[in-house]
């Protein structure tokens, strides 16, 4: 047997098998040739070194992090995060050691990205990915704490959402009456459902007797697959307004999907936009706006009606804080309604 230092593994000959053995950490590799066995031992040692906390790189950490994080993320989010890692983080920080990377180094990299013209939104996404990875590294005891918590992310300006004017909605609904997907347009504008949720509806989701609709799934990967709703809050059963019930009564409920493609499968979301949504806006003489504008219109209209944010959030399957951030410009100024509300309470 070849004598080696502790931690260097073993290289020896098994006469009973007629093979050379490379052994390290309970792992064995065999070869008839001594040099090949030595090569296999070196591979075992290299792999072992790469897994030591002090030698793990940011690139390795990110790969391990995404393997676990992907279980709780939508495929679209996984794709976006992996692209962010490949295009931005790995070229800049991938070779850094997790054990020695400093908050200053990361902050410096943010500045370089911004100076090169990369948008604050993209840098903030890099920050989100790094924070998640180093939070996991801290739990795995690879680092004493999450250093990304000490890094200041760039400020991302909050832009006001665009919504339809009431006259535009009237035009859309009027033209939609003659369209095969009339109910899709009504649900979007009158319930605030996400487009993927609407196109993934099945007949069993509609309770005609109670006038309710259950949201239990959504389109993912452009409609090539079905997945769970966006979040835990997105699982919900909503009471439908009369206009939505009347629209659904005109829908063929005999198939698997309420709004199938010509092939009887779920519709590709991009095809829906291209062949149905945008042509509808053009016929209605309405500005070209994304489908999600319907949701913005619905939520903003309810806020202007004075409905509680919590009730609106539960109905559309979102978080109160998310709605408050997105529609803060509509909420500001509503405090002027307080005196009249108090007078109404006291009969003044």
C-alpha cells in the first residue's frame, strides 16, 4: 500500500481482485492501471476540496441554492433567476470564495453595474438572488451571517400603474360581446383575475348555484404547462358580479377547459394576446395596453370606491402590502374622506 498523509486518501493494490484501489472518505474507485487509479484518487481529492466550506465559490453556492429554491418557485421565476446568475453574477462574482467575500466587494460590484448602464431593477434582482443564496449559506453554516444584509440595494423608482379610462372599458366590453372569448374579457375587467388564472379555468371551477368561481391553477411557461396559482393567497373562491355570471352562462361547459385552444388544450398565453386581446383593443379604438392592465383597472376602481385594502387583496389573491405599494398614489389623499365618514357614523 502506498503511504500517504492523513487526509490524502489511499492508493493500494488488491491482489485478490487484481485491481488498484483509490480510496478517500469512504469512496472507492478501481482500475487495472496504477496511474489511472492515481488519477481517480486526485479527482476524489479535488471534489472533496471543492466541497469544503472555505473553498466553496459563489458560483457553486448559487448552483446549490437554486437547486433547493426551485422547488418553491414558478418555472418562469427559476428561468429569470438562472439567467440573472449566468449573465451578471457569475462573470463578476462567481469565482469569489463564499467564506471571504465581503459586503464591500458586493457593494462595489453594484456600483460598477449601475455605472455601466445596467438598470436598478436588474441590479436589485441580482441583490435578491444573492441575498437568498447567502441566507441559505448562513443556515448551512458556511458563513457566520448573511453578508448581503449589509449591502444596500439600489433604489428602484416606483412607477404609477397605467389603467383604462371608464369609457375605454365600456368600449372594450361593448365590442367583446360579439367575440368568442367574451367571458375572458369580462372576467379580466370585472374580477381582476390574472390572465393565466382565467385561461386555466375548468367547468368544475364554476359553481352556478352559488355564483362563485374557484381559482386553483394557472398557466405557466406560456401555457405549455399548468401550475399552482402565484402564491398561497392566490388560492381563493370569489363571488361573481352579475356581469361575469351572465358571461359565463354563454360559455360551453362540455370540455375540459372553459377557454381551450382549437386543439382542445390550454391556450398559449402569447397566442391569446396576439390573436384575441390586442385585436380586441384595436377594434374598440382603445390604447394598446397589456392584459394585466385589466387587473390594475379593477383594483384601482375598488380603491376609489373606498373598499378596504384587505378585502380587495383577498378577492384578487394578493397581499395587502403589495397592493399598498402598487396603488399608494390612489390611497394618498383619501384621508380627506375621514371627516364625512365620522359625521355619517354620528348622524351629523
